[in-house]
C-alpha cells in the first residue's frame, strides 16, 4: 500500500514582489490623479470666472498712484463693475474714462450736479481720498465703473503671474500634464488566483481614468487663455504731481528683437500745472548692447499731437537721427532732445533697430535700455519702453490712474519689470525657453510614438 505524498504549494517570489511594486505604482498614480483633478477643477473655475466677467461687465483695475489712499493704496487691485452713471451715489468710488488720449481716473464721488434722465448723462465731481481739493473739472458721462472692493499690494502678484516667462512655464507645464494624462499605461497581468478582483477587464480602461483625462482639458484651456500670444500695443501712464508721461508700444516685440528688426514705441508728455513754464525732454541709453559698437540704433521724432500710426497729424520734427546706443551711453548725463511749454503736449516716436552687428556677435539674451526723461512743473519723470519709471515724480497726489477694462493700461500683468526700467531688445529666445519648448516637443512625440507601437503590438497579438 503506497504512501500518499503531499506536494507543498510554493508561491513564486516574483509574484509578491510584483504585487508590492504594483501597489506602489498604484499609490503614486492615484496621488498624481488627485493632484491633476484639483488643477483641472481650478482651470474650469478660471474659465467660468472669465465668462462671468464678460457677462456681468466685471473687470480688474490696478493702481500705481496713491491719491485714493488709504482706501485704495498704490499697488492695489480693485474689482470694478460697469453701471449706468444714473445708479451711482455720492460716496461711491468710481472709474471714469477721460477720452482716448488719457487713461481712466478712479476717485470718490463728492457731488452730483446734474442728471439727464432722458439720455442717462450725469455731471458730477470727484476727489481722491488723499487729496485736499476736488478734481479740477467736473466729469460728464453715461457709464462708470463702480469699485466693489480692493486688495492691497496685489498688483505685484498679478504682474508676476503675468510675466511672459511665467506664463510660458505654466503653458509648458499644462502640456506636460496633458501628455502625462494621455500617456499609455501598461495594464497589470491578469492573476488567475485573484478571482475576486473587480478591476477593469484587460484591454479596457478604467472609466474613472478616462473621466480624469477629459477633466484635465479645462486646465490646459484655462492656461491657454492667459498664455503669451501675439504681441499687442500696451499703454501705461506715469504721473507726478503735475507732470504726466504715457508710454505705448508692443512690449513683447520690444523684448524680443532679431538682427535687422525694428520696433516703435511712443511717449506722450504733458503737464497739468497751475502756472506756465517749460518742460525739458532728454534721452539716455545703457545695457549690454551699449557695449557693442552700432549694435542698436535709436531715432526720435516729435509731434505736437498724438501719432496716427506712423503719421503725425500736425508737423513732425526729428529730434534724434539714428543714433547708436553705445554713443548715447557715452554721453555724460542726459542727452537733451527739446523743450516745450507746459501748456502743450509732445508725442515722441522712438524707433530702435537691432543691426547686423548684433547678429555677428554672440549676444543671445543681451538687452539694451532706453529712457526718455521729462523735467518741469516741479517734477522729474523717466520712462522706458515698458513704462516703468526710473525716478518717480515727487508728488503722488495726482489722479489714481487705472488699468483698462481688459487689464492692460496702467500696469497690466506681464508688462515688464519694475526693477529693470527701460529694458528693450532682448535679443532672441534664450536657451532656457528653447530647451523647454524642445522638451515639450520630445515628450509629445514620445507619447504619440509609444501609443502607435502599443497599437501595433495589440494588433499582432490579436492575430
């Protein structure tokens, strides 16, 4: 009678290790999915807020001067809503447009003189909380923007988030998230012993993961809304106690010149002074490109009225004829351009050209700085292509200049650095940006290639 031999069942060691590794990968994947879901929801919220802002005429205003202090200090951001002028009351803080040549002013309504109910036109007076007297003249308008609330020191944060390099990084990051979300995952091998596994069947993707990958799209779309697009003209106003300087130009084009390219920006100068006088205008140059002979040329033409494209409606006067930046930098002090009566205005058309000499030298990432200076009416102001003052005027009691309805204007996000006034002509795309774009391209290509190969493998197995 033979003896029964029991065979011990031995679990392969690799099985336990594979389960452990699979559990770790599953934990990492779920954590990443959770983070991606949160970001996707945030992106969807951003899109909803943008839609609501256009639907209810709500926008942001950023303030550089402190004439509304302490209610709205300099550097604050306010949420405003457009309303009919007939709905405002004495004591409201409102923003009023002052025409095409001037940026809006935001002050408190102190008196309402006349209300025309048929046309909706209202005539009223305003005064800044930090000012002792009311604004020089009453305002007449049909629409105003009422300030709902303000956040002190928020302009710097918005400006930082709106920096082209920050937005570029966010855009690339969104692209990487999309690639990760759609990246093919190798499904785990089926385990015959785990009959109670209720996971997705082989060859079928978890519906939750599919929903997640769809949910990431609002995040990418939200970042695309604020990603750097084609350049556009931006307008900024710098105010002293009486002197005003307004800069207009395409900031992105100014900061990314290639050899042989030119860019134009305009600077308007005027004064709101109680007594007549003279205003002196001058120019200075500096930066990396100032150390290279004839790398950058600068020309300045003046007009007594605002430029219409490249045409002066009155009579243009050439103040500086294609002067090299290195020559400007060698000038001791400020190069004088012209003088003007304080009761007039001047609009300077500044054209800079990056020459072939800059292309022959290794100047990738180099910059040049050009500043226009105005002295008079008790103020001294300077501004460069990005509108940042080199030396703010001593007075801060002028009107609180506000950004435009679209966020551009006084100091829109991404409009430049306050620490580097007058920065101009950043020569081409830097290596960091090129590497980032190349990395995103390789990842996208890798995702497509891997999906293609996996699809070919699945077809072979089915055969």
